[in-house]
């Protein structure tokens, strides 16, 4: 497992605005749907946690950038809070919010760290939600307006932009299952939101072509679906699950088409996309970001609405604190599949990581998060396997830089390579941060430092 990556491979870490910034209403910012969601007593997330303080990155940004530099990061993938920039979602620009991100980008560039902003990581302005949010077709123009504001302000200092992060999560969690903001439960709304998300992505790409000078892309979470058996009904169930989670968004954006299985999934809620909607969604992009965490083994189940497919827990496999199976070979498979289906397009791993129960720190050294070390080494190795097979992967961002607000799970699950004490907000790098620093310094070769341990979680099955 002594491997090195291509020259100029980009190593970094990732966060999202509402999860780390805190001060969500500071300096003229408007409320987001996540601020509203966490303060609604009908919807409250685990333990009543909110993003009011989070990691206080909004006030500690300069020190956090210095920490990134000390960790040897070459890139920082972050998201921009739409409602910090446009408190009403459209119209008036909040200069204080814009200035925060300008300072962040300047500090990153001064530190030699590449800024990788994402325009939308789930925190829609509440003022736009009051106008229908992702259910209103005008949201594509609203998003294009916001995107253009950011491009005009920062494209001179930012060379890679992402439009949306994980549109599947936005639609499924926010509009079908109601576990994420804005907390709706309607398969009809899910279908509408899915379409409008991809229309908005396309409009933001168009806006970039009008004013931008560098690169723009989009980020999808891909969870490969394995049939539990070779029975036709299980194979069909896996195909439906794959169409719903993976191809529902990537196919319109990259192929200009919708997976046919979606008619079966959505039933009477499905409406065929118009040629104009498909054309708007399918704008040429310069790269695609891939978020990979786990695979899913599924079998047919008529009671598992609406997919008629249910996950089968893999007994004997290691699972993270969020219940996700640790299965690195599926990451290689995902990257190979993506190239086979969508062609030669530059890819960046924009998120990959795991929540584990971290042991307590001690006087002998940092938190020894051995499970996370093995997870990262094995998955980075899986990325190398894909590159060796010809996939054009150009960077890897670990999720996450910090322990933070894990959305509906609150602060209970820790993904960070840097421990955050939520009482004092002190930052303490874990053993995984030291491993990752060595991986970055060696351009991947240091994954061999945990090769024997990592091999225990990299089997097939």
C-alpha cells in the first residue's frame, strides 16, 4: 500500500456553513431554513441542538485557517450561507456577509490553501422558503442571481466553484421524509424539489459562463446499490434505489435525461421533465464532486415505500456510529462506474469520512481515533486504485475538518479530524489529523503507515 498520487493532486478538508460557523443572524444575515428548523419545537433535532454557536468559525476563522496551514492542508472546501449574502434571498446584498467570505478566501490564499466554495449546502434563506422554496420554479432564477453575486465578488480569487451539494439529501430529507429542513413529507413535493434543484444548478452554471473565468461544477453523494441476491426482484430493487439516489440527479446534469425507473418509484407523483427543463439542467461542467461514505445492499420489499427496496445489514462488517457499513472497495467501484456512465470528466472527492466514538485524550498524546485512521487510509487507497485504473480523480477532501453539528443528529456524532470541545470551543487535532498531514506531505505514500490495519476493513463481500 505504499502509493503516491499524481502530481498536483489536491488534498484538503471540508465543512459546511451551518454546521461550523455559528452566529447565523450576525451582521445583518437573514435566517435560513436550518435556523428555523432547529428552533421549531415541532421539529427540533437531537437534544435540541442548534447552529447558534456550532464551532464558532464565523468569529474564529483566522485561527482556523492558521490551523489548516499547520495541518498541511492544500485546500479547504466550505459552503457559503446564501442568507448571509442575500438576507431576503434576492435583491439587497448584505455587504458584511460578503466581506466575511472575502476575508476567508483572502486568508486561505495567503496561506497557500486553495478555496473551494460550494454555493448551496442545504441552508436556503427562510424568506425564500416562505415563497415556496425549492417547490417554486422561480427558485432557479433566485439561485442564479445569488450565484452571480458571488461570482462577481470572488471569481478573481476563487478558481473552482460548486453549485449544489448533495441535491438528493435536500429533496429526500427535506421534502419526502421530513427529517431535515424544511421538514416536509410529500412524495409529490420531493419530485418537484428534485427537478427544481437541478434547474437551479443549471442556471448557476449559465450565470458562471456569463461572468466567470475559471471552473464550475456540482457535487453528488453516490451510494452504490448492491442487490442482496441475483433474484430478479432484488436486482430490480437495487436498480430503483440506484436511480432514486444516484442517477436521479447525475443523469439530468450530465446526460440530459431522467432514469426511467423514476416513474416506477414516484408513481402518480411523477411528471416527465420538459425538453426545456432537461436542457437547463444539462449545462457543461468542468468537474464533478463525489461524496462517498458507504454502500447499500438492498432486497425487494413491498412494504418499503416508495422504492419497494430495503437495506440489508451486513452482519460481521464494521459499521460507523451512524450505522454505515465500512466498505472501501465500493468507493473504487463508484469512481469506475461514474467514468463508465458519464465519460471522462475530472472528479474530486469532496467528502469522505466517518463518525466513530472517539476515546478520551490523554497526557500521552492526541485522541487516538484508530478506527478513523484505518477508515481514511483504506478509502484513500481505494481512490488510488481508481486512479490506477484510469479514472481522472484530482483531489480528496476529508469530511470533516472539525467535529460539528451533524444536522438532525446534533452534536452527538463526531466526524472531525480535529476535536472540538463544545463547552470551550477549543480545537485539538486527533491522531487522524496527524496521519492525514503525513499523507498530504507524502502525496499519499503515508497510507502505508496503517496498511496492515486498513486491510482488515477493505475486504470484499
